[in-house]
């Protein structure tokens, strides 16, 4: 068996044996974060600067660098490891991409510590039973062969391993992290006549990145944002608002038309399941019918599978470049590439990972 499949098979067999202990561990970490009397973030470097804002309440920071001891970071004093040992009822969240050694060192000091990223592995997933993994095993393994290059296969396999059975992961998320999400991967060219669709436009950040990547030379941009607060932020951007080539829709994309409620959360805003409300979902095939489309980016917080189904005619007939988030739900990792290949076997598929945590594993697809 190919080495990547062997690695993934071991991880799947482990999770079947231990009843998805990784999920239970992450739920326990979230519980301890809530229960803890004192929270300390360990590490004050780039990882801290990129992710500390997601921890709204914490009391101290700690670092191994003596030059930082006594300094303040976002209003919190930096402790030495010795001072950290003296705290009672403290839970430490390690803010490092390569976290394993630090967690083990702190535990040897009898300091309760966990990797920050473990707080965010189960945001959308359920505690899948071993039977579920048994039923998915063949598809998970076969999906390895869908990707074009070894880097993609490594990303696919190691992202899954880190999520379900990390002892079989040969690379951490940090080690797989690559900059240039969506437009700087060099997987496919970005031309000056793109008709770009941004599904999950948030505050316009990826639209601005696209405009920069093309140096303002593009044919059309269609942006879709479900959350009215985020939509309002896009409208505040003068460059976007005044460019007649850009059209922004305050609605989401799915496989059918319906009204939904919104769970608002900035970059994590998404439709509430089975809850009617005032926010509108629609099919891309209908909304942009007869429009020329060359590039679709989709990041819609776990609704990507439905979003792709609602864009199947555009994908099948026009073969646009695709940059699709496939990390929100575990089975997105294999079902999204499988579905893209089902719609158009000519697509070449790639996987890249863009953060030091579980976020932003993307499937890129391109017809030459």
C-alpha cells in the first residue's frame, strides 16, 4: 500500500479502536478552559500575535525568553516558567506551532497545559462513532489518489491525522503552513480577465487580496456575504463600493432557496441549521445564470458541500478555477474533492494548508 494510505489507514484504525478519543480530548480542553480559575498563554511570538485575540479572557502570558519576563503583552504580565509553576489552579494554553515539547515539559512540572489549537478542532463536527469511520474508511483512503502532487497528499493525510489520531501525523499544521491562500499558491495562474466569485466574503478581505493579486486588472467580481453586519463592512470600503465591476450580494449560497437564521461571529458567521430567519440562501447557478465565471472561492463555515451543489452547472459547463475550504467538517476533506471530480473529471486537484492550526485547509482545482 502506498505510504500515505498506510499512514492514514493506521490513523483510522486507531480512532475506531479508541472511540474517537481525540474528539473527547478536545471537548475536555474546552471544558477546562471554562472551569479554570487562571488562564495563561505560553509563547509570545508570531503564533501569539496571530491567534491570541481568539482567547477573550486570560490572565497572564509566559515565555521561555528571560528578556520578556516582566514585560506586558496586551495588558498581561509575562511570567517566567518558574513563576508559572507557583500559580494555583492555572490552565496553560500553548501558543506555539510546534507545541508538543512545551506541553510535555509543563506537564512534568505538574502544570496543566494544552495546545491552543485543540480548542477549535470540534467546532462543527460531532463525536462520530467507530461505525461512522468504518463506513467512511474506503472513501477516505481512495481520496488520496485524487490529488495531483505529493505535497497535496501529505497535506490531506496529515491534516486528517492531526484531527483524529495525532500520533500518526508526520507533520503538524504549523509544518504544513503555506502563505498565499487563494491567490498566491502558484497552482494556477491569475489572469487579468478573471470573473471572480467570492462566496463568504466576510468584510471584503479576500476581495481586496484578489484586487491586489491582479493589480486591479480583472473583468468582474461577485461577492456573497450572508451576515448583514459583515456586508455593511464591505460597503464601507470605498474602493469596492465605487468599482462598477464589483457586485456584492447580502445573501448566502447553498443548494436551494430558503430563509435562515444567522449565528453571527465575524469570520465565523454561518446559517443556523433548521432555523428560519431573515437571511437568504440561494443557488449560484440561478443567481449568476448566463454570467461568465472563471474563479470561485468558497469559505462558508461548513456549508461548502451544499454550496458546490448549488454551483454544479457553472462548474460543469465553465470549469472555473476553484479554491474551496475543506476543513470545517471532517468529511469535507474527502467529500469535497470527490464531488469536484464527479462534476468534472478533468479537474486537477491540489490541497494546501495555510495556518498553524486546523483552519484553512483548502482544495484547489484547475482544468488546464
